[in-house]
């Protein structure tokens, strides 16, 4: 999705403008999207939410499954329209991102200069005639800051689940056209272990506000059937 990411500055981007997202072709090849725990409740009615393990960082991260095959986002139509009522925040933030500045956990706002949303003529200006940041920059800073905070809390959520041995590998078989496809390589919360937690541990989960995202995750797994339906529709339209 990101191709040419650079820090935003008034010298380099004084004349740049940002257009509203008219289509989502930039996300058409992404079959997964990272979601924070705060998105689970809304995302669960549309996407299966699973966890991926980053063995290098020794951590788990939750993602929304948006396709059955790598490189294929079933929620982006041929005309670029998004085919659901919810768009993951990591996609909505495009073409902006935060990058570490290298100074005391500080971050800088970055921009993907290769994005079609960046223009010299159309859209909302990043800087005014005096070279000061416009409200666009201020809104982006606030939005990215909120996402960063949610990401931090989500990391804590995943570490808690891992420390309490709550993850189990997902082994699910789904129909992909005329074949049977195994969904593997990701993890889900083990519902039996969740139900067998001690009262003290369950109250701890409640106190940390983890109950809603936990149950939203478990409910979301039924949305795998939606992916199969969308895959069937896409295949039928291509024949």
C-alpha cells in the first residue's frame, strides 16, 4: 500500500494537496488489514478477525481477513468501491502514517508521495500561503495519535492473551469455488480455555475491558462464510 513514504515538511510539500478517497484500489491486493481491539465490535459483523504471530518480535497482532487468497481483497469492487459498511482504520488513514523520529519515542507524520491522493492541483492544502500547517495536518496528527494509542493498548491485550495461553492455531476448511481450502497460519482465542478461567482471572479480564473485544473476535469467525460468498460472486462475475 505504501510505496514512497517521506516525512511531511513545508519545504517539500508546500504546494501539495490531499484528495478525498474516491476509490480503494490502493488496497485491492491486501487480503488482511491490521485492526485494533477498539475496532473489533464494528469489524466483527463483516470480517473474520484472527491473530498473526510475529516470531521475530515475539508478539501477536489482530487482523481482519478480507480475502481467501493472498493479494486479493474481496471487499474492493472492480470500480474501486468498498463493499461493506466498515473500513479498517489502517486503510482509512492512507496516505498518511507515523514513523519513529529516533528521539525519545517521538513520531513524525509521513506521507506516501506515490499515492494518487497526493496532488498539486486538487484537494485540501497541507500548508497555507505562509507555510503553516493547515487543519488537514492537525486532523491527521490527532487521528494518527489516537490510532497509535489504540495500537499500544492492543499490544497489551495480545500480550495478556499470550501470557495466559489463550491462543490456539486456527484450522478451518472452507469451500473455494469447487475446491476445499484450508485456512491456517493464524490463531484464534481458545473458547474452552476462556470459559474455564478462574473467577479471579475472568474478573481481571473484565477490569481491563477485554471482554467486548474477546467475544467480538469469537463471533467474527462466522464471517468466514461471507468471504466464501464474496469469492463465489467474484468468480461467477468473471466467467
